[in-house]
């Protein structure tokens, strides 16, 4: 993105939102600096789509007043993050380009080789500082697993990992049941 090389000084939320749309990469803002990652590959997209469908169905079954969104711009205290999936309050303004963290109940990051460190270290602390109650990280390698955390006292408390080959039952923010193995492989 040549625009990034022509900018001087710290980036602002308005600067980032004024960038042209680019489907080849994700541009996030942390502390006035851009954090860019390539567009997700096929295994990542497959897992994201399948988990989106599972979460949508579970939310409907629980009659939860939420919407599941992919790749939405979430405003956090230190900038702008784009989780792979976000479960948001259905009352949030559906016509905005961004969503405020206080309208987000859960974020899901699917770790890719290019995002693994940010997804494990940086993003959980930023989401926790924003007060988002639930953080999930999906690891696809070496075998699919779902790691969940619930916000307590300003940080996420990790729950036992849900591993491929066993049905995972997760109760919050609404009940959902699935084997992480369904997130990978062709059908």
C-alpha cells in the first residue's frame, strides 16, 4: 500500500478510515502505527466461514439478541482492530463502518502464520482493555483447537482448550456445541 509510505507522523482513526478499501490486506491501528496483514488464506477462510455459520445458528437457537459479523472495524481505546469474527449487540448501528467495543460481546481471531503473535499476545490485551467480555482464538495447526477466555479483572482468564475429535460445549455468550475438527478440511 503506497499510501502508508507517504504518510508522516502517527496515524489517526480518521486517517485509517480514509484509506481506500483494499481486499488484499487488513489494516489495523495500534498506538498511532499501522499493523498490516495479508488477506487470509483458504484454510483460514474456510474455518472463519464454518465458525460464523455455527455461531449464527447457535445464537438463533438461543434467541440471543446478537449478530455475527466478519472482518468488522472495532474501535478500541488504542486504535482500530479487525477481528475475524465479532459477536455484536443487535442494537448496534448496522450502517456504520466501525463498531464501538462496548457493543461487542465476543471477538474471534483465527491464527495464521502472519498473525499468530498478534493474536496470542497483542490483541487479547487490547480487546481486554476495551472491555470485550469474551475472546476466542482458533488455532488450525497442528490440529484444530479453540481457546477461549472470559474477561475478569481486566484480562482474559483462559479456559481449557477445546481440541479436535471431541465435542466442545461453550456456554458464553450463548451456548454453542461443535467439534473443532469441522472447521478444517474440504467437505
